[in-house]
């Protein structure tokens, strides 16, 4: 791969080594798809002490960095994943990078500012030790959003792409964090110039310092540019747009995620009761449903599921408030997730109240997730907003029809009435109405089969998205060259 584009992807989670949500799926799948189209992609993440398969990683070197007025050692561990043999590097430091659940707002930000600084030095390590000079550092979410500022501070001539997977999480903390890095205030682009700022918005800095910014669907890109979905960050987005960067670089591009069919494929999935594909799904899916309902002690009737983080964003409030009108419809509702204690408690209360119809499993359980995707008839996705969403794509592959709110990536991946159902976001009435519509479809065998088959055959492979990223990387390199020429 000597002549190809060299990209280093940085993020806080990478499946299958460590996964807590959709970003983990993306970080584990996109580099494989990039290598399939001849992009030399490597990955870097922190070396938490609870990584899976960590025994397979070999120590390949170390370097030191100055942080908080002390010198810290960072060890580099290397491993490979997928048929494509993607190199992944884990940066290890006992004090800052061992724990995945650091508590305290500033502590967690400190952890990732440390990681971002370590990644900048790791770029030099790759040049020195591996003779690998990268073209683009691809940062993902706030955890890695300070890298563009840091590499600018270090005068590394490296272009950057920041992909926003969720704008809500921004990494807001004390401005004092900059002292740990020896970065001066004036190197930041904190909003409110002239006013003493006391808060650093890490994602905001990334939005303003990265060579390009993207997000994970076209509709979400439009939603976050047009409206103040999250007030605090809107200023950074509009400032980027207004700065009139060359080549339209101020705009936020939208590239839909794909799913990894090596992991999510009912015809090869050994975690489910029976394997099936679009040509023989009826028998296989029926077996999966029977096994799931037996496990959960639920009767055989139309089965709706919810799988996801129990965070406000995911709209469980709408689902739970709709239960009084849903339960009489004689359906099963299975909820799998964990997250905010108040939402977990509300789900448990719903199970208690509607014992015959609702099961709430408060857990992070990938094995059970596979069984629920395969064994349900419909998946409910009442998100208030959804940058991309992977669960609808996974469910469709398993012949489970999504019923989702019309927002972000859900709107971009589901064709209403053709391979799923969309309803007006945030409307409890529209949500309940679409469940009734779903039951109507379920009762009309011919139409139901047609929708299931269309959904199963829909192509959400990463191939298409990888090509779109390649085009974006090339645009970034071009604008980097232009801006270097201007500053000469
Ligand atoms: P987000 O990134 O906002 O969490 P996505 O829909 O993009 O949401 O991705 C969620 C991913 O995490 C999917 O792969 C889903 O199967 C998985 N997931 C979410 N919650 C759980 C859970 N409780 N147990 C197992 N897998 C889960």
C-alpha cells in the first residue's frame, strides 16, 4: 500500500476491542472498508485495562510527552483486526489512559486531552519508527477533537477531518486544561473574543481548527447547521460557516455510516437460534422469534423491540408514555438498554406495570442484542434526534422492520412505507398511530413480506460510505495544499 492515501483514525472506542455505542461499530468497520479501496488506514485508541483481546497486542515502542508540567511515558501496543489486517495501536499510560470510566467532568476531559496530545506525538512516532507519514488524521467526536489544535500548535503539517457522531457531547471543562498543554489562550478559538472565558468547549475547538468537518448523515448535517439543536455549540458551527474558508470548507459534509456485514448478518450469525437470508427468512426468523419469546416468557404475538442507550435522545419517554394506548393492542414490547438511572427506572416501572406485555432488560448485552434483532418483528426508534443510527440498518438486515422518527440518519436510511415506517419526530400521537399502521401491515401478509424482503436486501455496506470518505479526504488534501500556498 505504499503509494496510497494514509489515514490515521482516532477515537475512544473501536469494536471489537471496546464498544459502548455506534462509534465503536464505525471505528471497527470503516478502516476495513477503506483498506478495501486501497486507502492505508490505521487506527489509534487508548489502552484501557478492560480491552478485550489485549493479550494479542504487542508492545512496539514508547515515547514521552510533557503534560501538566511533568514528563509522562506512553507505551505503544500494536495489533491487527479483520481480514484486511487493519493495524490498530493502543496508547498506554497508567495514570491517564487505563480507565474507561473516569468520573468527574474535568477528569474525563483531562484524560482525552492527554490522549489527544499523545496522538500528536504518536504521529511523529509513526514517522520515525514505522516510516509512515500520514496524510490525514481523522478525528471522531469530542474525545479526539483537540488534535487539530494541538498539531497546529506543534506545527505539524497534517490535514485533519473531524467527524461529529453526536453534537450533544462536547467535552466542556475548565479553560485551565490549556495550561496542562502549554497552549496559549490566543491559539484557541473560544467564542466571545475579548471576554475572559472560563470554559473550554473541546468539540467547538475541533469544529474551528479541523481542516474539514463532517457528520454522519446529510439530514443531520442540515439540521445542525440550520437550527440550534444544541445551543452552546451552534456559535462554533455558524462561525465556521461564516469564516468563508476556501473551497466551501466551512460547510459540514454528511456521509451516512454503514454496517459491518461480517458482524451483522443473519445468514452467518452464530449467536441466533437459526440462520436465514432474504430468500428463506420466514422459517429462520420464526425459530428465532420462538426462542426469544420462550426465553423472555412472552406469548406469540407481534413483537416490537427497542435496543439502545437509555439516554434522553433515544426517545424512550415517548415510548413509555404511549404504553397505555399500545398495551391493549395485544403486542410484546422488549426494551434492551442501559444508561441514565432515571430512564432505566422508568423502563423497569413500565415492566412492573405491564407484566404481560413489556420486558425491560437493563444491561449492555451484545449476545442478547443479536437475538432480539433476529427475533422481533419491528424495532421502535422514537429518537428525538439521531445523527445516523445503526440499529435501523442492523434490524433491516435481520428482517425486522424499523418504525422510526423522521430525523437525521433515520430519514436518510428508511423509505417510508417501502422498507420501514417513518413518523413525525417528537409526536407521541404520530408514534402511536404508526404502531397501528405497522400492525395493519403485519396483518397483510403480501405487503408485510414485500417490506421485509426489501429491507433485508437494502445495501448498507460500508463500501459506498468508504468511497465518499475517500473523495472527502482528497478534497481535504487539496485545500491543505492551497492554504499552505496562501500562507507562504
Ligand atoms: P448510538 O451510537 O447513539 O449509541 P447507534 O444506533 O448508532 O446509537 O448504535 C448503537 C449500537 O450499540 C448498535 O450496534 C447497538 O446494537 C448497540 N447497543 C446499544 N445498546 C446496547 C445494549 N444495551 N446491548 C447491546 N448492544 C447495544
